[in-house]
């Protein structure tokens, strides 16, 4: 180790000299810079500081538009006049806001909230008092401009939903970013709009764009003198949905008298054509800034219009679940297509009688007839042979009990009970009698309308489970394709061809045979397959006439359908809450009309519209 | 420990260096007072007092750094480095978040910024390394591998906080020490060649990134980066400095500062506050103080007894120098805004204490330049 310390600094001397010169050079440069700023340009900076009137204005990014599958705009932007105040330029902010409120004769201005918002940010940043004022208000404010220093009118884009409540649950809405959201999303400022619900929320990053801004110099009254620098905004991307606006609007109309949900999707790729949840709401109310009482009314409404029943509503699937039990029975060999079971109107098991919906019984039935006529006793016995865990396995394979993964928030998974589940949940063993309820889609079983639509689609297409999606493409503002959404396979049901064939044959006869429970879904020229379901909300000790029952205790009506049977193009799930009638009476007609209208749209003139949908279809199309 | 029994040690204590440092600290504390002054209530918040308290702690730390033979540090180098790194690793695990990045460790009533301590530790390790590697014909390229490996972990950890500015200062300090240690002509040529190749490749690489990717990288490195926000800060800072004019607006009379137009006024933009109130005279005076501190420091390096001391003192000075240049450059609008404070001047406890401790080491090197060599007992 050479450690001759004497020589150390000598070899550094030259480098140190250079370092010293470097230090001198850089500090001199800074000195010169200071000379330039403070002596050379001192006067002009001084005048700028004396009336420091440089304002930072945010240029909102134009949010991307949303189109349906045929290019019809579902969500648009239109210019709106917003009343803006810059707190620093007012003499008395509270007074100014009150005056503006008086001129506008508007009741929706919350002075307290605005003052609180103003305190939370720099005084030179504009604050929106009211969005989207009408022309009269514009004129009034212009004429009183001198009394209202600091108040100005800004033109900004306002989100509009031209069809109002149509598809509201899927499209969602936007609103001003909340404080909680500010914490989670960097890059947002107070006053920015953000997607709060539906596609507007879950596709926020694609739709939003990049806000720009400008530094402007204003005079002492806050009037704009010139733009010092400017960063332009970047428009958000446009979305093309798989939704068909016409079918959506038509279905929405059909469901108007009911609470419930309808989902229609393409079995061959999972594209959602229609997603209706009733009652609905008007997203325009949110875009222009929802008033307090409006919000209270919406959120406290007992029918829960903000709830997207298609993905958040979990209902017992009732007899539609027999599709699952039938598939399990055939695959597991619990029955063959020729196995016959006698139904005398009830089944005695463990000291209890489990009723069939048909009091007098169905007589001797095989699987086909049991599905067509929806015989409960047949499925009680099949369920007993299978056991709950086997049924659960097939239910999972067909997509029940797990969220479908649609790109919307708050999707519910439904519930498919197993013996393990029950032990974990209630610390109780599974009772064999409970399996009987599960076999006919009652008991603990819960499913969302979207899951049921996907289930029937999976059966229809031969066992492939696609991820239901509603976005087909994202386009950049210039029109080029940014990303296109490809169908995604979630899994396969792994059912034998013969099983699927057997079930599809039965489902065809549910609609087309004389003894079928779903005859009301029959179309004249195109074969429809389907299954009815009536799920009990209330365990009835003895038969009570439905109209004597309080509405919230009445049965839910289900119908799941696909058509054409041979080469399915559409799968439909209809759910009507507390319908007061069975699936065949209440839900099947809706599925009929939806299918009918769909084929009228796709087959064009060559397709003859059946019965009632005729006039309506022409009106809406 | 025997405390400075040697009379000669006291005699060689560099009072000039210490007085230069103390004057800068005093001016800084006064500016922090002004920055936290509220004209409405005619009161200042506690920042200035706290800064004075930190300065006292710093003085204790500096004295501690003078009391032992700095050459002992050569033996403690790895330990220091490991300790610093340990603190830095703790930051992402238990550190506290402010302004969107995690830079602090909380210790009861006060919190520390381990990146500041890590800087000193890295300087010590590098000083030790170069001390042994230096050769008359210059450093070979392969001699630079180990320093880079030493610097990499802290730089990566600090980038992840994220604190782009501090990571940059680390790199500048390492580069400065390499330059002092003296790469061979061949190493210079290779490094220059690589740099020359990278410069034209850079725009090519950048142009192949999609705009959103570029943006993502930018926001990763610097989350506060908002073209408009940062631009706004710079223009307000320039207004403050420029409007100070020749003699300034007077103590507590800077309008830019008092009206809260200046962002981060007691930390990153403290110079704007000072410059607005004390004008060109004050600013040039402050820069002259920094210049004097640097040149005096370089004299110490030049006189140091052996290479370890010279490298150690030089590293400490390089840190002060680059921070000062970057901060002054950004407040005057010459450099982009990265969060770097003005050394000895901005408000901030960890930074002030470690900077003062560092200068204590420089004074130590100067004091012991005639002391017999005692360390190497390998």
C-alpha cells in the first residue's frame, strides 16, 4: 500500500486551480444574471410586481365523446357559459357572490360552500359560481359588469347526454372532483370535472385528455390584457361502444312500468348490445352541477335509481337456474335424457314437503319435459342426487358466483353456496334439504342479470364464456384507432356437445312447444330458446293470492333467452323486480319485444315485425 | 477522548471559514423570518426560531466534527456508509409523506431527511476509495466502477422517493470527486467519447417515445412537474428578484413574498425573498460570501496533509457549491425547477445540521494539516 502522504496535494494542484476558476465562472454568471434581472430589467419587473396581475388559467381539456356501435353520439359536449369569479379581484367576495345570485335569480348557489372553496385555494384562481347560465343571464351580467369586479363569463365545454336517462347506468356521469378524489388522483385540481359513475368513471383516463393552461396578465380590475404563455389542452379520446342506441332506447321504453334490468349481449363475443336498469336517472343533472335537494332525492329514493341493477342487483335466479342443474345432472350421469321421475305436486323429504309450482303435479316427466314445463319436483330429486357442491361447480363454470369483470365499478359477484361456504359463514353444516332449494335457484343462490345473460350466452354458443364488454374501440381525437377491444375468453363451461344439445332442445321447446312456460317469447319467423324463472322473495306457508301481498314481498320474474336457436346472435336476460306475476307472464313478453326489435334492426325490411312491437319499432328506429 | 490538547490545533482553527458560514446562516435565518412574516397580524411564525435552534444543533455537530482526527473517518468509512444507507432504506418503509413524496423519517418531535446524511457518508467512502486508488498516471476506467457502485444504491433510493434534485446533486458531487482524483487521459477520452455518442442518441431515443410515455417518465421523476405550475413559480420568482432592483424593497417589505405569490418561500425560493428585500447589493453580497467560502475551502483542500483529507474537504465543498448553483439558477430562471434548497440559507433542519457538520470536517482537515499521521495501522 503506497501511502506517501507528502505527494498527495501536489498532483491535485492543477485540478484545484481549474475548480477555483470554475467556481468563479459560475458565480460570475449568476452575478450577471442578477445584474440583468435587477438592474437591467428591474423597472419592468417592478411594475409587474406593483400590480402583480399574472393569473393562471386552466384550459379544461375537451372530454372525449362516446358513440354507440353505429356511430351515433351518446355523450357529447356543448359550449356553456360559466360565471367565474376571481376572489382577489373582488372587494368583498361574499357580497359579490350574493349579487350575482340575485341577478341570476338562481336558488342553486350555495354561498357558504363557495366561500369555503375560495379559502382553500389561492385567491388569484377563478372559481365557478354557476355553470351553464342561459342567454338572459349572460346579458344581465354583461350590463352589470362594472358593479361586479372580478366576475367574468367563461365559455367551457359542458357534458351532455342527448338521450337523457337512456343507458345512464352504463354511460355514467361526471361531476366536480371531490377532496377525497384529489388525494387519489394526482394531476387534478379543485374545480376539474372527473368521471363519477359508469363508463365515465371506469374509462376516465382515456376520456379525460390533458388540460392546458395559460398565464395571462390582467389589469387591476381583473380584465385580461395579454397572454404571457400558453400550454394548449389535449383533447380526450373518443369511445365507440358496442351498445345499440336504438335497441337501448326501445328496451328502456319497454321497461318503463317496471323496476328491474335487461341485458342483451352477443353470444359469440360478449359485446353488450343493451344494458337497462330501471328506474333510471338523468345524467345531465350531474353535468350541470347537481343541487343539494336533487341529490338528496336521488340518493334517498327507495327505488334506488342510482343502483345499476344489471350488475349490482343480486336476485335468486329461480327456475332459470335449472339450466345449471340440468347440465350438472347430464354431465355427472345423475340422469340420462330418458330418466323419468314422477311429480305429484310435491316431494316429501326430511319431514317436509317441497312443493312443485304446479299444484296438481306434472305426472311422469323426463329431463326435456321437466325443463319445458319447469317441473320443480324433478329438479329436487336431481339436486338431491348431485349434492350442493357439484351443482356449485357447474354454476361456477357457467360464470355464476364470480364477477364477470365488466369494466364498471361495484359489480357484485352473486352467490353460489357450498358446504364450505356455509360452514365459514354460519358455522353450521349444510343440510340436505337446502340442496333442494338450490337446485331450483332458490335458497342462498343469488345472481345478477348480467351473469344470467352471460350464462345463457355461454349455453347458446357451445360453452365458451366471454367477458361481457361494452367498449369496442378507443379512437384518438384525430380519428385514428388507439386501441380496439378484442373479445376475451374467461373460460369454458367444459360441457359435452350432447349435454348442450339436450339443453338447447329443451329451451327451444320452452318457447315453441304448446306446453312450454315461455310461449310469450315466441317469434313468428325466428326460433327463440329460453327459460322462465319466478323467484320467491317471501317464503309462503300457504298459497296467498299475489295481489294481496305487499309489493316488496312479491316474486321476481326472470326470463333468459337466445335467438336464433341454431346460430345465436343475441342473448337476453330480463329481470322484473316484484313483478306480481311469473317469468312466463311478465318477463317473457319483454324478451320477445327486445328480440323482435333486434331482428327488425338487423334483418331490415325483410323481417316482419310481430304484433305489438310493430308500430313502436318504426317510431323509435 | 483527548480534546484538542495540542495548542497548534487551536492555532490552526480556520475562523475565517467558520465566520463566512455563520454570516450566511444568519442572513438565511433573517430571510426565513421575513418569509414567514404575516403582515396582517404583524407576527412571524416559528420558522425562524426553529431555524436558529437547528443552527445551534448544527454548531454542536460541527464542533463534534472538529474534535477528533478526521483520518479516523477513513477507518469508519464503511460503517458510516452502511448506517446512512440503512436510514435511507427505512424511508420507503416507515417514512412520512409530504407533497406526494416520501423523504422523511420521524423521530418524535423532529424528523430527519436521511438523504442529507447519506451525502456525507458517500463522500467519506469515496474519499477513502480514491485515496487508495490515485496513481500518478491517473485513474483507469475500471477504477470508476466501484465509485459508481457506491453511488448507485442511494441514488436509486432517492430517485424512488422521488427526489430528482437531490439525486442529481449526488451525481454532481461524485463527478466532482472523480475529477479531483484525476482520471487518466485515456479515461477522459473514453468518457468523452461515450458522452459524445449519447448526446445525439438522446433526441433520437426521446423522439421514439410516445408523448404519454414521455409524460409518464417526467411525472415519475418529478411529480410536482406541471408545465404551467412550475412555469408560474419561476415567473413569480423572477418578478420578486427583478423588482428588488438595486437596493431592494427593505426588510419585511417584499410584496411578492408578503402577498404569498412566491411558492415554497422559506425553502426552495428563499433566495427570491431575500433578493426582493435586499436588492442587487444584498444578492451580490450573498454570492460573494458563497464565493469566498468556496475559495477559502479550496485553499484548505490545497493545503491538506494527504489525499484523504483533500478529497473529503473537496466533496463537502462540491455539495455546497452544486446546491447553491442549482438553487440560484432555478430561482433566477436559468435552470428548470427541481426541489433543491440553498445551502446554509433555506429553512430545513437536517440539511442545515449536516451541512454544518460537513464544514466542521473541512475545518478539521485544515487544523490537522501538520499533525503527525496516526491512522494507518493496517
